[in-house]
């Protein structure tokens, strides 16, 4: 059993897609063991996306992530990290497989509806950045 960290991004919360996206995650066999709606601060976004700080889209990405509330979640399941990335689809919705969250809902490569951790180490870091151990109810 593995845990991963997910964000339902501003483009999706704004369009009332929190439930539809969560349903897709659950249908894929992922269990939501923690969930909260927050408004990210610019500092939180910059720290969270620190690995991308030298990319040309960094400023736009951080502004986007603070533009509307997001829903941060911890997902649990067999191979949760890979399973989540599979159901999310490719970063650019134009490349995302049919039926994936990004194929169905994302607006662009930037406004792409969801985030998912890419490895066990980043999953652990990202979970700890937004949740205390007491908030994870498996
Ligand atoms: P995440 O789960 O969000 O990390 O997606 P990813 O791993 O598929 O993408 P990556 O880590 O490469 O990029 C992180 C996020 O930066 C993406 O999800 C996009 O929201 C944003 N991003 C990536 N490339 C671009 C780009 O070319 N333009 C803009 N505006 N945003 C981008
Ligand atoms: Mg990534």
C-alpha cells in the first residue's frame, strides 16, 4: 500500500469539478484518506514548486496556483503514485489519453486541473508540507 499527494487545481475548483475529479480518483481504486480546501499563498506555491524555479513558466504557475482555492488530498492504494499519474493523464491535455482527468477537464498545459506526486520521496515531502500525521486517516 502506497500514499501519494494530489492537488485539484484552481481551474478545476473554479468550475465545480472537485467532486467529478475525486470520483475519477476513487474509481481508479485510490482512497482519499485526507482532504482539505485551501487558498495557497504565493510563498507556499513558490516553495511547493521550487524544483521549477528556473523554468520560464514558474511565475505564471505560482500565480495560477494562488488564483483560486485548491483541494489538497492524500490518496492511498496499491501503486498509488503510478495509478494516480495514469488517471491524471499527460501534463499537456492535448497528449492525455482519452478518459483521463486531464483529457476530460484540463484547459491547457498550465491549467491542467490536477497535480500528482512523481516519486515516493516527493510524495512523502509533499504530504508532510500540507498535512500533519494526525490528519491522515487511512
Ligand atoms: P504536476 O503533477 O503538476 O507536477 O504535473 P507534471 O508532473 O505532469 O508536470 P511538471 O512537473 O513537468 O510541471 C508542473 C506543472 O507546471 C504542470 O502540471 C503545469 O501546471 C505547469 N507547467 C508545465 N509546463 C508548463 C508550460 O509550458 N507552461 C505553463 N504555463 N505551465 C506549465
Ligand atoms: Mg511534476
